[in-house]
C-alpha cells in the first residue's frame, strides 16, 4: 500500500472508478425504471427531485469539505453512496426509489466539484489526472449497456457498488497537496458572507449558471435533434457517445493553455462556441455541419467552463473559501438548467428543435456579450493546472 500511496496510478484509478460510478448509476435510470413499469412522468419526477436536491445541497457540501477536509468528507460521501445504492436496489415503490436515488445523486453531485478542486491540488498536472475521469465515464456508459443486456438490470447497480468500493480504496491512497497551508487555513472560519459581498464572483456564477443550463439542455435534447434532422437512432447515439471522448485531449493538454491564456479569452471562448453551436442547429445548415459541431462542442465547452471556474475562483476568492465557492458554482449550474429546461420544452412543443435552438443561441449570445463587462480578478495563480502546487 505504501508503494501505491500518492502515485499516479492511485489518481488514475480513483478518477476512472469515480466517474465510471456516476455514468453506471445514471445512464440507464429511465430504462431501468420503465422496465419496472413506471411511466415517463414518474421517471421525470424522480430525476427532477434528485436534481433539485443536488442544487440545494451544494453549498452544504462545499462548507463541510472546506471545514473538515476534502479527502475525509469525500470518503464519507462515497460510503453514503454505498448505502444509497443498496437502498435503491431494495426500494419497493416509487417513493423509496426517489429517496435513495436522491441520496446517491446528491452525494455524487456534491462530490463532483470537490474532485475538480482535488485535481488542481495534487502533485500531478490537472489534465493528466482529470482525463481519466472522462475515459472512466465513457467506459461506464458502455459497461452499463453490456451488463444490462448480458446479466440483468439490477446487475448494473451491483457494479456501481464495486466501482464505489474501488474508489474508496484508491482515495485512501492519495493525499492533498500543500498540507501545511491547509492546516493553517482550517484555523480560519469558512464563511458564506465574503462570497455574497464579492460582486465579480456573483456576476460570474450568473454567467456560468446560464451557459451551463444551455449546455445541460443540449445533453438532454441533442440526440433527438439529430434524429429530427434525419439521422437514425443508432447513428445519433454513436455521435453523442463519441462527443464524450473528444474532450479527452482538451483535458489532457489543459496545462498548455489554462494557466497561460488571458482569463477573459478563456471565459468568452466557450460562450462563443456554444452560441455558434446552437445557431448552426437553428439555421438550415447541412446535417454534416451539425454533426461536426456536436462532436467538437457538446462536451468540450462544458469541460472548459469547469476549468475556467476553477481558475476564476482561485484568483477571485480567498483560499479558505475556495471549495465552498466552487460548490456554489455547481449549484448555480443546476439552477440554470432548472430555469431554462421548461422554457426549452415549451419552444420544442410549439416550434420544434429549431425554435428551441434559436432560443438557446439567444440566451448564450447575451451571456457572451455579458462576459466583456465581467471584472477580471487581479490575483495570480501560478501553475494551477500543471501540478506545481505552491
């Protein structure tokens, strides 16, 4: 175990198994529940409740992680997930399914921003670690389908138990960087008040919340949008699956640009790409162009927004409130999705995916313009993504 501790292999396996657990648990939830004779409305209610609870819980997760330490609280969260998955497998009705699905999703989503922060505070470059999360997530999608068809629907969730146990084992082998500074920082109380008085930070979370809401709606509807443009179910699903992997090189080489490019450029770039993506969907563009922009933009823009959030917060917010600030950003991303989702559904109902795309392009276009009035932080963070921890 000593030889394994804090090695690159420990981080590699931790991020692979953690993100694999997320995809295994969420990918086939609608198929699993409909197979148990629940209708689409009931499935939607279950997912919406869990999503809302995740948003509410984000500040709490940020506070306790900052107060008691990321490794300790992540271990407790992963342990709670084990109990939640067992409860989900036992659940005899929709009420208990919603309760235990909510517990698992709250813990998974509450831990996700901590894993992003954790990757910046390790001894290795952010991209060299985080890329395994993308690979693990993609593998989890494939494994979920294979286990579902080869064994049983329940076997998918027994596989989640295995990957969570492996995640806990790997987490026990890693240690946070700059431990001395963290020990000093714990003496200072973590507080929400400085964040509420930090105007650039508040403005930033509004921008990120709206942009992420647009991106998350795309995750829900893009496959159907491509099918509406004439692609088969299998072809559209394949394009969406490949788009997940496309972000891997971007993450892997993130240290080449995330530490060096001007922050305003890094914020405006994904916003501009999102705007162009939905403008292409809205206009009578060739299907090949829509496929290309899906592959290049669907997941890469979301990942860049996460990395940009890490850098902006690291420069704008005091170190003692870093994790809490990142958790609130994650909550804002959920809130943006909750607010925009019913509007997107309304436009689909009355004008199809083309009208929805016009609406989303308009929203992110406004956000893109707003990025140019965002006050940039003055602080500097060196080597945040290169693994050199100060």
